[in-house]
């Protein structure tokens, strides 16, 4: 009799365990993190919510040719280019640091994930980005009283993205940056901008990317403009190759947020690329 009761209880126990596992799997699926809103660490110029994985080491080359408006005399942009070399390391899955140098600035930054987008849960991913740049364009021959502290630029951003579907991702980037030295006497040192951008994947390895930043307190006498960039991403195994046209030749945050000189309306734009290699 005891054996018969035991035989009856065993399948009931197995069904109960199976139901419990289904509930656990369902709960895990509901809380699964949405991956790959962006493949590149930047959309074009603006930082994306993508971070390096823990232990990953990136070598990044960003290059901006001069304006294509220069025509034949400037090699249609081949002369007077700006290049940035950057090293980036994933300290943890939620935190990465980087150091970069271009003709325009030295740049040291950190990016940290505050909240991932959750499938059937939290609707957006939120990351923070901060950087300290050293302006390389200020020359002591032009400004004899220049001090090192005058070269410093501070940037703080909140990056909010949503992967709408498997092809479309969007992002907003409210930004504060402070330049210790501004050329325009009417321009406040503390400045505000709202960046926005998106990615649309139109093929297995290809996507079109666009980003734009609206400066919110630019001086009326400022010669600078809001940056607009359009390009494509190509995923090729261990790296992402980004090719684009931008109205900014500056690559560091203050360079394109506060000092964009190009203008799409006049054809004064810069061709460039970002090449990422991860080790």
C-alpha cells in the first residue's frame, strides 16, 4: 500500500517542480535586459548607452577630414584633418573609463549604467557620462595671461535610450558643460544642450545613425552652430566601423556641442569615421 501511495506522489511532485520551473523561467523572461540598442559606443558624435563589457579593452580611432566645401585647394576635405586616438576599458559591466587625445583636446571620461531597459519592464536604459577635457587650441602666444586651469572643460550628461524594436533605437541626452575659457565675451561659461539621436538597422550588419544637439543658452553673438551628423554603421566581427558626415569637426563633447563651425545649408560639412577595435 505504501509503495502504491509513493508511486502516486512521485508524478505529482514532478508536475509541481515543472510548474515551479515554468514560473521561474517566465519571471526571468519578464525581467530580461534588452541588449544592443546601439552597436557603437557613440551614435555618431553623441555617446550612446552602450558600455564596454567588464575586461574589454577598446582602441578607437576617430577621424574628421576638413570641410568638403574647401574644394580642390583643400583636396575636398583631405587636408587639415583632425584625428582622435582613444583607449577605453570596461572596469565593470556597468562602468567604463577612457583617455583620448586629438589636435583639439585631451579628454578623460567615465560612463556608467544607471538602469538597463527591461523587456516587459523598465521602458528605457539610463546611463551617465562625465568627462574632463583640456583645450589644446588655446595658444599662450595669443593669450599671454593664460593659465592651465583656463584650458579645462567639464561635461556631465544623462543618456536615456529606448530600443523601440529590433531595428529602431532612440536616445535623448540632456547635457551640462562648463568651459573655463570662452572666446565670446557674451557667452556664459556654463552651458546647456539637449542631444538627440537614433539608429535604424536596415540590413544584417548595416544601420543608419543620426544625432543632433540643440544648444540652449548660446550667445546671440556666437559664431557657432548646432551640430548635425548623419552616417552609417558597419558591424564586421570584432569591430564596428562608423562612416558619417557632420557639421562639426570637433570630436570631444565641448568641441561639437559648443564649437561647431559647419553648416549643412552651405555645404560646409566634414566627412569622417570612427573605427572601434575590441580586445
